[in-house]
């Protein structure tokens, strides 16, 4: 055990021993002195702590100190009633603090008790209750602010985690303080009851057991009881004051004393006015003129000194700022920050800034958060930070999307308009500004707010500007998500699944496959829109086949076959016959015959004219599906699928190529054509 653990355990154990075992008056003096020292330590600790969380165990400290004070009360009460000699500390507090007078001692004790019970305790209890309530109510807003900073790139994932943990710790702390304040309040009530019992019991012991006169017994035991009450209530008052200081602290980062003095005496004008008033009272009224005139003059002089200090600080600050600016100019440019490339960037003109500004009612940041969550649920991978920034070089209503620093798409919106799109069955036209929807390049019309309701009643699909940008950004991320999956992302996925399936991960990585090979398989899946969320099935399949081949393309095909239920549900609706196009078996044999294997992978050696004929046939057959309103899907044999997909991906990016082994047995298909050469 650590020394600190032993010390805390001994502190609590001593309290319980004092409740049961009689304590000699000399030892009681030592313990009472320690109790006073601990109370001062707690008070000054709360005063000079930078943040409330620096004393996150304060509710526990309250409980421990309360138990210790009650144990001391019990020990001193036992000595007062049995021997009449509770030690020098109690006797000194009773005679010295009360001035040796019974009535004065009683009055001082009652005043201390009232101050603690009605002023400090009551105020601290209310402040702790309100602070706990407001802290809990503010948690959702603080968490949203953290998400917004994270998505704009202002903070990193690690910083966001630290800030979330801090918010949770603050909520837990103030919730605990709301209840812990009751300890101090109960301690004051217990002190009052113990004092009353001591008075009655002491007089009874003196009169009945020691044959003392009533007045002598009253004088002796009441003074001892007052001393006992004072020696316990003064530390209790210090702890109550510490509680009030902690729950009312406003500054989290500044030093307590400096901040308090600067805020109270930091305005020279205030000191001038107060000094003049105090001096005037000394001159006009019968108040002691020497005292009031001296105090007023001291305040005026202090105000002048502070004014001089403020002027000097301002001059030094201006000079320091100029020197820093000059030094920055003289320094060579720090190019390290320029080497960083953001994975995803959304840049927009100044006309779109209100959509991203929360203060102007914009919700684009919230939509970015939802995009990351949507992609994570849909594809099973974490989207990197999406950095939003304005760009004055763009047109006011223009925005561009960059992947790894390179522009891949752009769009233009009208801030105060809506985009209306004809789903295909609306015959009546609506007036507006012709345009194209940026995500799928469909014809659309910009309409005003007044036309929105009419367009919706006619059957048009009406979308607001933030939704247009969010949809466009989502489609771009889906298109490039395979490029955005890094080795570090794969390592994080491996670590996550290792928590629940350590034996599987130990078998697969790094014994059978390296992290780069696993990354390649996952990228192949994401490239064709296949979710990698079911990592358990993916890793199980890789572990089964990686012992026989380390070709990532072949491993990808095995994984796709194990994910056939997911692939079927994505491309083939249940309880519905899906129209597809098949591949001519002769063409499949020609493709396989043109496959050449190398150390770096396989490639096709088809004749260019042959490739051109195949692409022409693919185009004519998929046009049949699109004319029926169906997605272009081609079914091939398992061994040909990846080569045919590689052949067509540069010509038909949206073409879905699926092998027979990737289709669930309950799916109904209807062939409407065949690709030939």
C-alpha cells in the first residue's frame, strides 16, 4: 500500500476508535489541534486551487472531516462528563474565547452557530443545488460545441475526448456537492444537540455525582461545554467556508488572490470616489476625523498608484505586441503547418457563411456531424475530420469539395432560394431559375420561398440549400471513402475487434496478413460500396483463406461471398424480382484467357477493339435496365467478376457487377439481356 492510502485509512480508523475507546485528554489535545490544522488546509486549498476539479474529491473530504469532528465531540463529551477535564485545548477555548464569562461565552457560541447554520451553510447549499442543475442542463450544449469544434478542425480527437471527460467530471462533481453540503449542515445541527446534552449532562453529573452546588456546576460545565463547542464549530465553520468558496468560484484559470484584489480594487475611479466619501464623512460628521481622513487619503493614493500601474502595463503591452509582430516578420516562414493536407475540405464563398454560422441560425456543422454518423452506420468506417472554411476567392454562392487537398467537385447555391426537382411524373411546370442538382447532375429549378408550398403540392421534390450541400458532400465521401481509409484507421478497427475477439485477431494479424494487406481488402470493398461494418465476418474469412493466398484481390472475392446477405439486401430488394444483365459464357472464357499473372498482381491483355466491342454491348444492355427505371446490374461467374469490374470501372462508374456466389438463394432474378463481344 502507498503511504497516502495508509494515512487516509488511519484517519478514518482513528475516528471510529475515538467513538468506542476513551481517549486521554493529552491525546485529545493533539487530535483537536490536528483537526484545526486540517480545516485551515482545506480552506486555503479551496482558495488557491485553479479549478474546481482540482479538488474533485472534496465531497469525500467533507464526509471524512465531518466524521472525524463528530468522533472528537464524542471523546470530549465523554471526558467532560466522566472526569471534568477534557484537556487544555477545550478549557482554553471555553475560558479565553468567552473571556472567562459564562454569558459572553454562550453568546459567542450562539453567534458562531447562527453564522454557520443560517448564512454560510444555507447559501452554500443553495449555490451547490443551482450549480448542479445548470451544469447538467448545459451538458448537451457543451457537447454539441465540442462536436462543432471537432468537425471544423479546431481541436483533435484526443482534445475532444479530454473536453468530454471534463464535462462529465464536472457534472459528477457538482451533483456530488449538491448532496455533500448536507453533511456540513447536519454537522452544525449535531453540534447544537451535543452542546445541549453536555450542558444538561454536566450539571447533572456535578450536582448528583460530585455533590457540587448548582451554580458551581453550571459555571464549570457550561464553560467546558462552550469550549468543546467552539473547538469543534470553528473547524466546522472553516470547512463550511471552504464549501462556499469552492461552489461560488467564478474564475477557473486565474489565481484566487490576485483575481479577487484586481477585481475589487482594480478600478481607480472607484477608489477616488470611495476615498472622497470616507474623507468627507470624517470632516462633516462627528466620526473620528483622523481615522476617516487617513483612510480616505490612503484610498485616493492607492487609486493613483493603480492608475499608473495600468498605464504602464498598457504601454508595455503595446510595445510587446509591436516587438512580437516585428519578430514574426523577421522569422523565416514556418512551413511545417503548410505540409499538412486535410483529408476532406469544404470551402465556400462568403454568401454561404450564414449556413455554417451557428449564431446566424446555420446548421451546416450539425449536418456534417450527421454525415459522419450516417457513413459510419452505412459503411462501417470512420470518416476523417471534415474541415469547413470560407474562401474569398470563390464566387459568393459557390462551394468546392476537396479530397486530400485536390478539388474533386463543386456546386453553386442561392442562399435565399430552394431547389425544386421533377421526380419524373409532374407535367405542370413551375417558373424559376434553371440549374442542375450538384450530386447527381439532375435538372432542377431554383424557386423562392413563396413558391415552395405550391411546388410541393404539384409533386416537385423541394430541397433547402443546407440539404443540397450535405447531400453532395455525402455522395463525394461515399465515392472516395476507399482512398480515405488509412493504415491507422485499419489499426483502430483491428484494436476495436480485438477487445471482443482476441483469438481471431491474433491468428490473422500479423501472422497471416499485414496491416497493408488488410487495408487493401477493406478498400476494395468500400470502393464498390460494400459495408465493412461486419468486421467479424470479414476477418473470419480472411483467416480462413489467407493461409493459401495473400492476393488481396482474390481475398476480396472470398470476403464478398461471405457477405452475400449484405450484398443481396443492398442491391436486390426482398419479395421483388430484380432485372439484371448476364455475361456471355464465351466472353467469360475470353476474359479469363487474357488474364496475365505477375508478382504485383493480375491484369487483362484484351485487344483494344475487343474491349471497345464489350463496352458497347455493356452500354446497350444497361440502357435497357435504365429505361425500365432499374439500377444497372450485371451478373457474372465468381472467377470473372473482379476482372470484368476492373475492365468496366473506367467507363461505367455506377455499374454494379455481382457474381452468382454473392446472391442469396431466396433472391429472384430476371435476365433482360446478355453482354457479348
